C-alpha cells in the first residue's frame, strides 16, 4: 500500500496571510473526504500550491499560552478570562507567524511502512503527501493509517495460519 492509496486529497488549506480568526473558522468547517467535519490541522500553501507550513490546534494553543508562562507560577499571574482575552487579541495574527515551518512530507509513492516510520519518529498525526514536483496533493491522517493496519491485522489469511 502506498501513501496515495490512503491519502485524503487536499481540499481545504490556508494561505500564509490568513488571520488566525480566518484559520480557526476553516479548521472548524474543513472538509475531510466528502464531509465537512472540521480538522485539527491544515496545510499552508503558497500561491503556487507548494507546502510552506502546517497550522494545527496545538500551534494556536501556543499563541494563547506563551512559552514564558511555563516558567512562572501561573497562580500569581493569571486571572479569570485570561485565555479568552489573549485569544481575542491574537485573532488578527497571521498564519505565517504561527504555523509550523518544519514539515515532514512523504512522496505519494511512499510505502505505508515509510509513512508509519515518519509518524512515529516525528510524533505527527498528519503527514502531507507531495507529488513528483513537490506540490502538496494530499494528507495522510494517523487514524486512516491505523485503520489500514488493523484491517490487515484482522483479515483472515488462511495461508499464514497453520
């Protein structure tokens, strides 16, 4: 099985100049296959369709929980509604300033083993799939890879059982 056999073609994506408010609205309503169910992360593509980043829920959470807060005793510095206040002030930030820029990708002809290897080694749940020209053509999701594996695991194969 190859990456192209399991990938979901890219239908929704972000541009680097989208605001976080626009991004979260798209994350909430993005298509996955035929359904608009929302997604936990989206690719960021330039004007030529090249993958330049990924924006995930975790990236957005990092915006409302600045890294320096982890070095402090939050009880001394927080107030009720603090996260909501930071979120409102952050809504106009640009995707390019928040997105993850180091992206692990696989070629559309990559084996399932290579895909699983990348997901595990890099602790990622979404793996962009690129064509020969480097253009992002699809997304492999951990859930879909997992279900392909369990399908093979549960298949009865009389040739292997003796």
